[in-house]
């Protein structure tokens, strides 16, 4: 039995499996704003979209949509994403909508077919607000040439602790989710010498080792995101993927957390909304163009809500 299976035995509810399945080559983001007032039609459409055997589909909901479909309870910390205006003029815009499908697969044809199936089911009840196709780049690298996900929690237990709402809380077995589309300025980034890029990220490029002591700047990406709040490490489980082509490209940032503060504290620190007012140097090379918070319910709660 894997560690995750033993964890599932003590947790009363089961996270959607796609959250923890890694190693896919193709991903797809679909974000919808509900247009229909008919709850039963909405539920049927989502259920149809989720019918899949070759592709992993994880569905999550914005706060308003969740409260509409499940009026009895809401995860304690779930809120809509609100636009962040950074200390030095950088912005993380809110594009919050209602339903988010995250697809992962090994075959782009199958992933595309599933995306079409979802769109066909959802089109009568919702408007597609964001669509983007992501891909694995050189085994989990970001397009900036650094591995993405290295400091993710390592064991199944640690991933679960970071990503899943604990037993006894509303939404137990589910996750809070942050999705953000980031557009890179790769021509600008690629002009930066490697040792300076390493200072921006906070890790070495080839060996992928975290910088230490005086070598680690306060405004590196790692310094801004490796945080503790009231003694608690703000661990999240990141599942981002690159997207785009040679002219426009970037990162589909995606992360799962057991509480919203895990994301909001990191974002505030990146955008300089902290005492030291320093901003993450990565912001000078990449721009967030979308941002939403979601709730990915446990399997049991999803089945109940879609009935
Ligand atoms: C353009 C957008 C972004 C890029 C290219 C990016 C890239 C990276 C890279 C290369 C690393 C180092 C390797 C690793 O541990 O994965 C990293 C670490 C990390 N990133 Fe990002 N990231 C982005 C946005 C974000 C955002 C929006 C957040 C949080 C809201 C975030 C949270 C983290 C965390 C928590 C770590 C690990 C810190 C630690 O060492 O404990 N990143 N990211």
C-alpha cells in the first residue's frame, strides 16, 4: 500500500485523484462563467464533462458557484480572487469565474477530444472565459530554463498535508486551488547572464541547488515564496505547466493548498505588500494575466453535489 492510500484510509474523504497524478505530457485549462439559472442543467453539464477514461480531469469551483450548487457548506477559507496591486506597479488581475476544468493526459489527441467534450456539454449553460493548452517542457522545466516543482513536498503524506483540507473541517478531503496564467518576456530573460538569473530564482540553473546564506537575495523568487506565517510553513503543492508558442508563452501556474492563506501570503510577499516592500524579481520577467481561487471538492462531495 502506498503512503497516499494509507492516508486515504484515515482521511474520511478522497481527493480527486488527478491532483496527485504526475508525469503527463499534455494539459488543458478551461474556465467557465455560468450563464444558466437552471441548477440541474448545470450539474448535468459538469457531470457529462467529467465522463472520461483516458484523460485525468479535475474540476473545481469559484466561491459563488460552489455556494449556489452546495448551499449547505463552504470551505472556511474559500474566497474569490481579488486583483493585487503591487508595491512597484505590478499587477495580478482577478479573472475569477465559476467552474475550472484541469485536464492531463499522455496523448494530445485524447486531451483535445476531452476538452471538446467538456465544451459541448458546458456551452448551453456557461461561457468559456479562458482556454489554454499546456505541455511538459524537458521534464518539468519552466520555459525560463529552471526546473519547476523541485521544492514541492516530496512524500505522499507531505503532499497531502500541504494540499488537502484536514479531516473535521468543511470541505475535508478537498483542496483550495490557485490558477494564474503568466506571460513571460523570454527575450528579456534570455539576455540576463545565468548567474543573475540564478539570483532572480534563488537556485542554481544546472545543479538546481538552492542558494545559501548571503548568496540568496531577499528579493529572489524563493525568498518571497518560502514563508512561515505564525510559525507555520506555507507549503503548497504546485502543478504548473508551460504554455504557448515562440512569440507568446509563459506558465499556467496551478497550486493546491489546505487553506487560502498559503497562496495569499506568498502572493503578497511576491508583490511587495509586506513590511520590507521588496518585490519578487521574477515579476520583471513575467506578468500575471489571469487569477482565480477555486475549491476542488473531494470525490464524495463532488458526486453528491452533481446529483
Ligand atoms: C511566472 C511565474 C512563476 C515561475 C516561472 C515560477 C518558477 C519557479 C521556480 C523555477 C522555482 C524553483 C524550483 C521549485 O522549487 O519549483 C519556484 C519555486 C517556488 N514557487 Fe514559483 N514560479 C512562478 C510563480 C509562482 C507563484 C505565483 C507562486 C505562489 C503563489 C509560486 C510559489 C513557489 C513556491 C512556494 C516555490 C518553492 C519555494 C521553496 O523553495 O520552498 N511561484 N517557482
